[in-house]
C-alpha cells in the first residue's frame, strides 16, 4: 500500500464515486487471506497423539513418556478404547487434570482398525503430524516389557519426537518414521 488519499497519483484507498469501497474491501481481503494462511500454517503444526488403550492398565506407562513438561509443541491426545474401558480411561485423565478425546472402538486387527477410525475423525487442516502409540502387552514376560519400553523410548520421548518432527519438516518425501530396531523385513512373508 502506498497511500490513503494520493488522488493525483491514482494511489488511493478512500472510497470514490467510481469504485465505492472496492479498494478498502480488496485491502481487507488481502489482509484476511494472509492472516488465515498464517493461522492454518500454525495450526497444521499441531501433533495428534493417537493412543490405542486396549490395556488400560498400561496407559500411565505409555503417557508417562508424553508428560506435559516434556512436550513443548502443540498437541492433542486422542485415545481409542473398547467401550467398557472408556469410564476408567476418562477417570484416569480427569484425576490427572489432563484432557483427551476418547473414541470407542472395536478391537479389530489389534490396533489397526482403531487407528483407522481415529484417522477418519481428525481434521487434517489442524494436524500436520500424527504420533501413533498403543498400550502393547506381549508375551515373553520381561522380554515383552523391555520391548514395549524400547518402543516408547524411541517413539514417545520428547527429544525423539522433536527430532522426528524436524526430519519431517526438512524432508517432504518422508511420510512415516518408525524405530529402525523394530522394523521387520516382509521378505519371509511374501508368497
């Protein structure tokens, strides 16, 4: 913008007989577009933390990695759980002064169908990234426990999440990040 009322140079925003308030309206719309774009970019940096809480007794351990004082980026927690476990899960969050959206699900495909339901519920203009976790219990006693701890340590610790977010920002061709120590080759299952 160069002037409010430089009539002689043809640079004015004041209403006139020919265009009325069109110049002011165009200025308002340009400012609004910039503000909306800025808000959308800021909002799309929110992280949706989706946790399938099949084993609600492991929720405290899972969320312990995601404590508020460690996660200094904008995020929301979305919990998927069986209908009969929802009251206990809501009580868990209420007693800690935390908030989460809780979605009732059927446990099909272990945590896969619940995750797909959570994905369908998300507003992707709001969330630019998703962190997927679940309360994993596996056979093997101590081995299952250490495996779960290893996954949480790699996927849910604040420094690891921040590093993953930075990597996604730098490399637009990356769509999924997972812990390399736990990736399995599909070669043995082909055919």
